[in-house]
């Protein structure tokens, strides 16, 4: 069985000594095409990559929740784990997940440690509130049975109707002073072919999650990339996740929620550095700042919420964001 992954197809033969493939999982209201620049950087290193769509986010992933069992607690993760088995041909993979894709990557690593070598998550939540109180738009979209599905269709039509409006909507996930410089045009095309009702159901699903304690026994090494000026998932929320993950390695980058489109050069270097240095399973984390871009500060975070953090870089971390700003609508992620 094959599963389309953008410009590649899974279940192919590969040399036995080839590096583990890297699988990218995008966030809510994003698409696989958002990873194109980062995937090119890894292919230049000779690393095979895949980027399957989350349910509803492209024409080949439009199945409705009834067929996915979407309202089960771990349904999207179970679905994407099966996709991973198809695209990888049974090989152990390395996962990169952004936001919702990061949460799903962690759930796959938790439930299927035999499938995952290691993982990196970016701007990832561990609970549906992402460290912020939900605003009116989010509550209407995710909690009201009649308004939610209708608004999903209207949002899909309005938001994707022209490129300028689409880019403006995406900019809601940026930090002050950031601008979009690396958003592939194909992201909009892929989302236009998706299913707005399924996207909305994914939003409902993530709002119901509270997974932090379930990650305490994770057996897979994880690098948590904390987006320090994130208006969607607070930096404090991301750091709480890093502290809870056994042997996690946290690195802080100076960006909002979408470093792949607001700081693409920095993001590509960060991903390439992670990909070039796979972390052995169950090995205590050792921060090596020389392996990462100079713009990236790195922390080794010991297991357990009460354990101290050990800063490896000489420069101080940036100040974390202050109190949450009013919700700017329904941002990507």
C-alpha cells in the first residue's frame, strides 16, 4: 500500500545503511508544503524526507472524523502512526512536528517507541489551551455545534480566496516585528483542496487534550524547540513540556509561532543541525552549542518538573513573553 506525501511516495526500497528518514508533521491550518525549504536542506545532506498531510489538510487526506474515529482521545495520533508505517516501509523514523504536529509526534513516540528514533518539536502544546485562555472566536469555532461547522466552511472559503488574505491570516501567528518571508505558494493550494469540516474537528480535538503527565515515561529522546516570542503557544507552556519529558533537550529560538516562514534561514539551519546529529535512545542529554546556529540558545533539561535547568550556552536566554495578549482570531498551528 502506498501513501502520497507531496512529491514523494512511501514504501520504497532504500539501502540498509541509509540514515533514518525524517518525517515532518505540520500544524493546524497548515499543509505539508510549509516544510519544502527545510526538506530541501535535508535532502542536500542525503537524508530522505516525507511530509504527509494531517487529516483534512489536503485532497488526499479529507476523510471525515467518522472514518477516523476522530473523537477518540488519541485518534489523530493513531491515524498518523499508520501513515508513518506506510511511508517509512517499516523503518524507524525521526520526527519533526510543529504545533499540533508536534503534539501528534510526541503521542506517536509515546505509544509507538519502536517506530521512532528521536523527535524534534517546534512550538508544541501539551494541552488544548496552549498556555492561554480561549477567546470568543475559538470557543465559537470549537464548542458550538451549529456555528462551528458553518464557520469552518465560511472561514475556508474566505481565508483561501486570495493570496493576500491568506498571507494576512497567517501573519496572526507571528511575533511583533516579524514578517512572512518563506511561505510556499503551494500551502494555500493544498489547503484549498482539503476539508474544512475535518480541519475544524482537528481543532476541536486539540482543544480537549491534556497530555503532559502522559509524557513522563517517554522512551524516545526529544529536542524541544521553544519559540520564545510565540503568540499562539506560550514559551512557558513549551518549557513546561521540556521539563516533563525524560532527557529532553530544549533550545530557544528568537521567533514567533512560525519560524519556518518568518525566519526560514535560521529554521533550516536549526533543523539541519538536529538532523546531522541523531540522539541515541535513552542517553542523558548533552548540549553542544557548536552544533547549532549561533542564533539558537540551547538548554539541557533534566527529567522532572522540580529538576534544575542547565544552560549550556554562555549568552542569557531572552526574556519570556509577558501576560497573554488578547486572542487574535484563529491562528495557524
